[in-house]
């Protein structure tokens, strides 16, 4: 197609092949036809948290991958896997090579659980634990301890529910998932009976969404339980009509959980509210978590009463996410995103997705980000005559970096599908060297 | 497979679905939205977030005619990708029955 815009076309590097990266590529291809679009990803595989965050038993959510595959194959997009900014090349080098750089690298680090004992064996952040059961190469060797009857999950969002559900499901229930083989084996041998989901605030303040909550009431071998005296009879004031509807549905769920019978279930998911962790106890590995009961006074959490200990051999904290300063860039005060003004960091450098907004929204929310930033790039940037991929390729060759293409990913994917156990969609490869062995040289 | 918007959306039009839809398959009429069945990837992200509980999967009882309704109007109305204003009286129309007969406006959203 002839270029209607005047001048040469831009070359643009997008860093991170999660939802935000793909949506940005799609929007840029539509707005700036003819631009060179390179999608750089630290893993040999694309799709970010769709592959390594979204729960392995939520396969309908994972069908969104097909949308990204369609994007990759319908526009002129070069996937460059196994290349990490700050490891293989610096951000400064990348910016020297490309007219525009868009960061879509997510915010994938756990907010720290800053209490005594957090370094004990058996204590994991949600990123590590979720990465482990989803076969993320960084966490394939985690080998979490599932050998004690108690497990504690700290946090009141959907990630806490995902972790509890995966720990509570039977092998039969997980058979149609794409859970990593090592995790499937570990969960089949797990001795966990009681899974405590602990929250500092109450059932109304909890960030669970209703579908996720309801799902816990429909498990084969596990029952969800709540303490009747912790479930308020009414919603109270100060909620919008929409919040009222959502929270009312959650309360209804919790009332069912409060009335459920714990007997005759192999596993129990126990919701406990108004308790904040003060210490993790244990000599060499975690043996219990000490909590202090709290009251909510004028919206603030205040401790009151005797502490109590919840015995456990596994502790997963799912209390939020932090970003690490890529290329030394300033981080926003909240700690969970890069400092930016509506997606712009500085001339020629933009940010989208979780790295821009922090950990919020649904997968589709990243689409709006991509479209907005593409508009800005079209309006504010132009080709500066930088070399683009040629320069990147030269650097990668010089440094002996073996990168993967989208065709290589399709080869990896085919191998994963071919190795799938009966009823499962795929068996994930979890080691980078295994993946690279399948890639063209 | 696809999802479809039913009459429960009429005059509610909360547009939460747009935030969760990964493929922008919604189209906008004067007082409701519809899903283009050909573009829907059946991921199910929109259904639980609809405050009016207006979205159904195509295998739900009675859903077939809604898929056809959605197909028809998706061809006539503009694509909507980002949420606009929610009608001020949206809350009052949640769950009201018979809206198709008394409230539906087949006109496309003004653009
Ligand atoms: C446990 C969990 C479950 C979730 N479940 C759901 C769900 O069911 N439904 C839903 O709608 N949303 C869900 N989400 C949210 C959803 O995953 C996010 O909205 C979305 O993935 C954010 O997209 P992103 O592209 O900004 O970041 P990511 O998906 O995190 O993608 C970032 C990519 O950048 C790469 N990268 C990072 N640093 C570098 C670097 N230095 N160089 C090169 N590449 C790099 C990463 O490897 C990754 O592939 C879930 C999130 C989590 C954590």
C-alpha cells in the first residue's frame, strides 16, 4: 500500500508481549501503516499474564490468546522473544535504535509482606506461587511446601481466590486445565486440608468479584466456609447503587459459606476477616502466622484484643503488586507503576498496561491504553531516521543472544499441544533452554 | 459460540462490558448495546460484569433470537470501544420487564 503520510515511516519497539503490548501493536498498525513494529519479550513465549497469571483452570479466559495470535499474524509485527531489557540490552541502547519505545512490561513483583519471619521457608509471594502453577520459567523450581494440613493466604482480591481454588481442586477437576505438570504432581500429593483466606478488613471491603467467589461454593471436594458473626446483615451507607448490587451478591455468597457444613469435605476454604498479620512463626520453616484482630474505626484499621495463631506450612501473600524501575526510570509514588503523564514518560518513550496504570482493570482495559497511546504517538512523534531492527539485530548477534520468532513460538506451542495429557489443552514447557532447543537457530 | 445482549440492557446501558471485552465487538444503539456474533470470541468476560445482567451465552434458553437480534443491529449501529455517559436514570430501569416492547429505540447512537 502506498504511504499517504509524508516522509519515511517510524520504527517502534514495544517492550513486553502481554495484552497491553499486543493491543498497542494493533492500534499502531492501524494508525501508522507502514511503521516498523517490533515486539520484544523476555521469555521465548508471548502473552504475559494471560499465559502465566490467569488461572490454569480458567481456559475460557485464556481463549483471549487467540485474539493476540490473530493480531500477530494479521499485521506486520516482528516478535522478538527471549530478549530482556536491562539483561540483554539496555533501555538507552533500545532508544538509540528506535524512533519510539513503548513499555508494556507489566508490574509483576509482589508487594512485600513486611513482618518478622517473611524470609522463612514456605513463605511465598503470589507472583512466585501463581508463576509456579502456571509454569513460568522463573518459578519452575519453586517447589512450594504442601506437606502440612494448614495453608494461609493473605489478601482479599481475586488472586487470593485463584490460589485457594487451585490448592482446593481435585486432580479430576484440574485435568482439563493447563496447570504445569510439576504443580499437578505436587497438588495430587498435597496434604493441605484447611486453606485460610485472611483479610484485614471485612467482607464488604474485600475486592473479590462475585463470579470468582461463587465458584468456591461449587468445588467437588472442597467447601467454602465463613464465620457467621463476621458477615454483616446489611450493607451500610456510602455505597453507590452499583457497589450495593455487587457487594450484596458477595454477602449472599458469604452467608451461604457461613451456613455450610464443614463435615465430609476433604478440603476447607475458610474466610476470616478483620485480622492483620503481625508475625510469621517457625524455626526454619513457617509453622504458623500470628494475627491481631482489628476493628474498623472511621475507615481505619485499628488493632484490638488478643493475637491468635493460625498453624500452617504454606503462606502465600497476595497483597498487591510493585513495579521495578526498568532502565532506572522513575517509579510513581504508589510504587506499582512507572511515573507517566497519560502514557507518556518523555519524548519518544511511552508506557501502557499495568506498567502505566498499576495492577487494575480487566484484560480488555489494556485495549483502551493501547489505542490512546497509539493516538498520541501518531500525533506527537515522527521518524527520526533511527536504524530500527537492523541495529538491534546487530547487538543481539554480537552478544550471542538466541532470540525466538513468532514461528518459533508456534513450534513451541505445537510441542506443548502434542504433549498434552488426556483432556488438557497443553502441557507447558517450563524451561527456557527446552524452549530454545525447539527454536530455529 | 457467542454472547448476546438482551432487552435488559435497554435504558440501562452501563457499558461495563466495554472495559472487559478484549475484542471490541459491541455496537451502540440509542438506548442499548449489542454484540456482533461474528466478532465475539466467547471468552465470557462481559457477562458477569454487566450490572443489569443483560448478557447471555448463546446456548441459554431463548438466547437464539437474541443472537439474531444482536446480529441485525450490529450491522446497523456504530462500533463502540470506550464507555460514554451512563443514562442518569439507568438504575431505575434495572430488571424492568417488557422493555423491548415499550422502550426499545432502533436508532443508532448519534455520532
Ligand atoms: C494471578 C493473576 C490472575 C489474573 N486473572 C485475570 C482474569 O481472570 N481476567 C482478567 O481480565 N484479568 C486477569 N488478570 C489481569 C491481567 O492479567 C492483566 O490486566 C494484564 O495481563 C496486564 O497486561 P500487561 O500487558 O500490562 O502486563 P503483562 O501481562 O504482565 O505482560 C508484560 C510482559 O512484559 C514482559 N516483560 C517484563 N519485563 C520485561 C523486560 N525487561 N524486557 C522484555 N520483556 C519484559 C513480561 O514477560 C510479560 O510477558 C490477572 C492477573 C494476575 C496477576
